[in-house]
């Protein structure tokens, strides 16, 4: 049983137990439909890992046969855009390779393990093989890793079908490797690689989010669209997205009481260590007498009080600063959403987090979206409100004060 006093708390780190997502049956089949070489002249495959989320695709791991033993990773995953053409290819590649560089730069600053040496370099890359031409991008990042050795980290990025093909390898800076062509793995693997065709699952997702992510655009909240059954789900009298471009539903809790409400637990699809919780609970009859500002201010103050009480009772949790509360306004597809934002940096044991909570009122219900972002995670690349922009416009609270879990089966993929 979940209690209202605990659910809105920003520090509710363990309020939902995540379950393993179920990979859709009609997502890309990287076991049977992916064509790749098991070995080449210089490389042998040592790993194939299919991610649970269809948006993350598959990773192929290769090792060089000679004593140098380079490791080469090949990632194949869908392009997160609704539509694009051959004319857009350069823009799609340029945007994606800049994103890869930004991830590397941020990870070096906040995670450690390696130090960047000098400026990274991005350049066009062109390979001709067997009468085919492969156009892509080449990123070179010189770095010194924790082992003390200096390497050039190389990333090659291509488009094939509706997917990215990304090569990643590190080549030590030494006499032994001088003169080694950094694209040897690309030349040996890419011409033999055939990605699966666009999957029905991905086609439906692109239709649902049609026009949201144009090539080169900054990801923003989806417009109001009619979702297919796969991407919208109905539970406890409310409608909400099961998956967006960046988060995936993992767990649902409901107590069958409108004032306690429903808790949805989402996790990012790109492996970041964030927690995203959406708590929907009824505005009480007493609270409804207030205007919008007093209603939001009163409830956000209640959330702070609860968070403070929980923190004082937790020996391992410590606030690193006093909460910061401010108005929040978002405009998407001509609709304005106004609410309150609360920010609390805190520590749990040795781990540090940024807690961002966003409170809104929709149709007589509070909608509280909280995102916990680890301070040493590449998740800090994201805007703090990315989950709000993707989830809030697509969430429909119950039309009646009914949150009985007994009347609605838990959707597939969320236990």
C-alpha cells in the first residue's frame, strides 16, 4: 500500500521496484535479420548484446586478432526522428556526431577515468568498397586514460536504412601503432553489414510522434497525437504514454484511493541513471476553494515539508542546500502549462543527486513529476525538464475520482 504522505516526496528513491521491460515482438530482430561478419581479416567478434529497449538496438563487440588486441564496438540503433530524406542525411549525421562528442566531453568532466588532450576533430568520412559508397562522419578525441596511456578515440557514424551504425575504437599512441589506419574496422565490417528493415514497432512510434523530431531539431515534447494501443495505455481511469523517445514505463503503483493516487515509474532509454516518477492524485474538496496560485503554492509547500521530514528521519540522506521553489511555465503546440518547480541537491551515502520536481493541476488532479539525476551521470547532458516536456502533454487524469486498480489490468510491460 502506498501513502499520499510518502509519494510526493522528492526523496522517495525506492518508492517503486523496477521490473525488466519486455522487448516488443515486432521490434527489429537483431538475432535473425542482422547480417554481420563473425570475423574479418584482422578482427573476430566476441560479443553480441541486444538491448531490452528497441530504441537502443544492438551492440557488436570485436577484438583484433594480433597481440595488440584492440576492442572495437559497433552500435546499431534506430534514428529517433519521424521522417527524413536523403537530402537530410548530412544534417542527421552532423547533429548525431555532435551529440556523441558532447557526451564524451561531459563524461570526462564529471565521471573521470580519462582526460581529454587537445581539441577533438570532426570531419566527413567517405569509403568506397565493392562499387558502393558509404558517407559518414569521423570523430577523433585524443585522451589520456586512467592507465596512464594516451589514446586516440575514434568514432565513425553512418546511416543505413532507418538506423545509425556507429563504430567506436581506441588506438594507443605508440610506436607500435604508428601508421595504423584508424578506419581499418570500418573498412572490414561496414561493407558486410546489413541492418534489419524498419520494424512495425518503430514505424508506429514514428507515426505517433510524427513531426516531433525533425532532422537536426532539439528534442521537445510531443504534440497531442492519437497513440496506437502500443504507445498509450489506460490504467486506474487515466491515460498516459507507455513510451516516449527518451523514457520507458517500468512500474505502476495504485492504492485505489483518489487522494493517494497513482504512481508511474519511468526510466530513460539511453542508460542514464535517472529516476522519473509521475504521481497523479486528486485535489481535495478543501483545496478546490483556492485559486490556481494558492493551490499550487500550498501543495508545493506541503511537498517540501514532507521531504524535510523524510530527510530528517533518514540517516543516510542529507540536503546539500535549501530547496529552491520557483514558477514554471512551458508552452508546447500552442498550449501553456503553468506550475511550480522545486530543486533540491542532496546526498544519499556517497552518491549525490539533483532532485527536480514539477507540480501542475490538470482537470482537478495534481500531477507531480519528479526527476532524480545522479550528479556524476551523463544524465546531466539532458535538460532538467525533459521528462515534463515529453510526459505532461500526453497524460490524461481520470475523468472521475476512480483509481481502483482492481478494475484495470496492469499494462503489458509494467508489473
